[in-house]
């Protein structure tokens, strides 16, 4: 569990911190997406589009993938329901990186995918076909709805949040690197640098301060 305060993960002196959501903020944002999708009001095509946003949010939240990677997915080819995983293209890759990576998914996420494709068969093969600008606007609307600050109102904050969540849960940094598709371990290691405020909070949580 990472500290339950609004996060700005410190890097080096003078650098800008990595922005991430604390657990309570992440929960509020998730509920906003879920409630928006489940709202029965409106025309059917609007519910279909809200369903697409809900699934894209879940993939971003649980894979830590880049938005461009999620939007390039083909739900018929890249989702493995038997293995509960998704095959993500590693778009910012170097020669030594594989062109794709397999990332585990919670069964509930794939259950939501199945439920939505059953309700909207026309989305099959097009579930992730959405413009980046549309994703940004929808994310900002949900963030505003739950009173997130402007600096956290961007889909990329979910990538930082997932990285920190995994590392502080004890997932080895090399595995986090692989799941995020980082070319260098040094890139992943920035999530392990703590601000003085975070250090004090962690020490208090552990009962050593």
C-alpha cells in the first residue's frame, strides 16, 4: 500500500515529481467511470461509447500501459481470456526489447469485456477504436467530477499509479520493468525515489518513527 496522500513522487533536486493517484483518488475515479457507464439514461449509442471508455480505463489502470498501446489493441487477437492476459505492443521499443509483451489482467476486467461485447456485438474488433482527444476529454471530465487536481487529470497518471502500486506491493522491479515495457531499468527505478514527506509517512506506517 502506498501512502494515502496526493502524490508527487520525488526525483532529483530541481526535477518535477512523477504525478500519481493515491488509493482514495483512484477509487473515486474508478467509481466515476463505472457509474457513468452504468447510468441507464440516454440513447443506446451513448451507452456503447461509455462502455468503450470504461474498458479502456480498466486496461490503462491494470496494465500501466501507454494510451497509444491500448488504443492499438485488437480485442479479437490480443485479449487472452483463457490465460487472463493481454498482449500489448511495446511501441517505444529499442532493439533489445520484444515487439510485444504479455501482461496479466484481473478476471473481473475480462469479465467486463465479455459483458460489453455481448451487449454490443458491433464493438467486436473495434472495442479500442477511439481518438486520443476523445479519451483525454472524457478522462478530464471524470477527473473534474471527483475533484482531482488538474495535474492529475491526464490518462498517463494511471501508468505512474500502476507502477508505484506494484513496486510498493513488493513486485520485483525487473518484473515491473517488463510489464511497463521500459527499455531501461533506470527508467523504472525513478518510481523508487521517495520524497522526504513520503519517507516519514512510510516510517510511521511501519512503526519505526
